[in-house]
């Protein structure tokens, strides 16, 4: 089966649907028409840009360029994690914590996939490494930002409970344990749900894309299972690390709750 | 050689209050009095090492710096003015409980199955004292422990704390606004006036 190439006209027809949605939003005074149009334009520009970058990188397979692109992706994801938290750590911690957690989990798991499972040669072959890393980052980003947002927000709301426990001689770790557990669960839940619903409620995006592009369904399914497992592990470990270090940072070396280390967005 | 103090406070400094130094003998109780907002709670929180502050504190001759913070707080227990509960049932907040004290504070053992939502402010305050005592602290920092209680339970709590002082040498810092209570519980104490701590006797 050959890939049916899309023309600009095809995309134009799809864009009309989005414009109609924006029009409806305007008529119904939902107030999101501006956001719809801007987000739509961003999608086009950002994807065209990454398409061109990938075209260049695929043509000249060079570890340096791939590393550079990976780092840019990581930093963008780190910024996004920071932006999604209502209460976040001040200073470098706000950016660094989520970014480090994503770096460790996403890169580590992507490398395992490249070396141990897919075993392409060379290992950094961009057709594999870049999409794998992109999917890892995109999903760990969601888990880590959900987990950290929950952690910081709950700690802020329940400060009197945490301090009451400290007054009773609990350790910092014990005093925030239930909040930490809850936050880690929150971060992992989307992936667990996605695994449970995969194939029944939804056809995952990557598999859909592969099938549309002409891959045999069973090959697409195997890749999808691989990706789901990798993403779940990466999101889980990343969320775990981010929430654990985040909760430690809320206390100082005398186990005092230091909520002034958080800042409220906006 | 003078008997070793149970609690030694040296140059404790919080907010804009002048530095405070004092020593508490084993089993001694002192009161702390001052207008609201003058920093009484902050002083107690500093002794329990819950806020950033300056100063040095020793318990039985051992510096606080050499103890883990949570061990310190288990031995120097702060009972806040407003108690805080996080589980559904009363009993889930207790690992062990002195049934004798429970009865004196006006509860039967059935209270452990009660829902926190059902408790009145006074009941919470009495149970919070019991909870704070269950870790057997050496020093009690009491922030208006009888503020919401009637005369009878106020007297019960004063008696219980008195017995702890005599039998277990527990030293107590007691924040109160009640002149009569100051006389009942302590021989000396501190007034906070214009950002300085003035020692007074009764």
C-alpha cells in the first residue's frame, strides 16, 4: 500500500473545519476563538519547522545535531512543566527539578529502547531516536507537571496539617507522605488509564499514524505496545523522582516546612 | 554546682522581638503573656524549631543542633492554639493512649470511633493535649491550652500538667491571658511589652 500524499488543498479543507469552530465560538460568545486560531497557526508553523529540521537531520545523520535537537526539546518541555504549575518552586528549582527528572527518565529509557530493544545501527538513527524521545518527553512532561502541581498545591493548602505532624515529632518525609503518594498517583494516572483503554476506547495516535502511513497493523500494534510500556515506565519513574525531590525541597535541613520557597503563578 | 536546667534558651530571636535568654528547671512552669500579635506563638514555634530564627537551645545540656529536628520536636512538644486533624476518625490520630487521662479529660474509649467532624472546639482541644502527651515529651510548649474550655476542664488540664511536672519533671512554657491562671500554674513568667520580654513574678 502506498502512502497517499496530502496536498496543501487537503490541509486547507481541514483548516476550514477549525475556522468554522472558531466562528461558532465567536457567535456563541465562548471567547476561545482567538485561542483556537492562534493555536491552529502555531500548530502549522511549529510542525512545518520541525518537519524541515527533521528533513535536514535525517539527511545528514550526525550525533551532534541529534543531541542539539534533543536538548532543545528537553528545554522546551522543561519550560512547559514549569508553566503548568500554579504553585512552583522559586528560582532555578522551578525549572530545574522537572527538567532534570525528564532528562533522567526520558533519555535513559530512550537509550534502553535504542540499544536493547530496537537495536538500530547507528544507535542514534534519527528516524528512531527523535520520535521515541519526543513521545517520551511529551508524556513524562504531562506526568511530572501534574505530579508537581498536585504536590505544591496540596502542601500549600494543607500546611497546617503538615506542621501539626511535625509538632508531634514526625519526620519531614512522614509528614508529607500521603500528599506525596497522592501526587505520584496523580502523575501516573493518565498513562495507566491510557494503557487500560488502548485499543478499546481509543486507537493510540502513533499506531493510527503508522497505519495511515501504510504499515501492516500488527507491526504498528507491536510498536505501540513498546511505546506505551516505555512511556509508562518513563512517566512513572520521572514523576516519582520529581515529586520526591520536590517534596524534599519543601523542607530545610531542620525539617521545617518552607513554603516561602514556592511562588504563585500570576 | 547548680542543678542542670532542663531547657536552656540563649539569645532566641524572632521577628522584631529583643533576644531572649532564660533557663527552665526540671519540672518548672513559666507563663508567657502579651497582647495578641506580639509574637508569643512565634517564640514557641522557634523553640520547637518550626521557623527560621536566631539563637541556641539546649535540652538537658544537649544542644539542639546535635539532635535531629524531628527527635527534638518529639521531646519538646508544641501544642498549638488551634488543633489540626487530618483523618476521619479520632482514633486514627493516636498510636497509644492513656485511658486514665482520657477519662479525666471527659471521654470514654468510644471517642476513638468518633468522627472528627462531630467534635466541638473544646473537645478537639482536650484531645489535642492527650495526643501531644502520648509521645512523652520532656518539655511542653502550650499555646493557650484552655482558651475554649470551661472552668472544670481548665482545672483538670492544670492538674494533669502539674502532675507531669512533679512526676516526670516535664518543664512547661504556658501562654495564657488569664491573670488568675498565671498565679495558679507558675511562680514567674514573661510579659512581652514593646518588643521586649520582661520577667515578672506572681
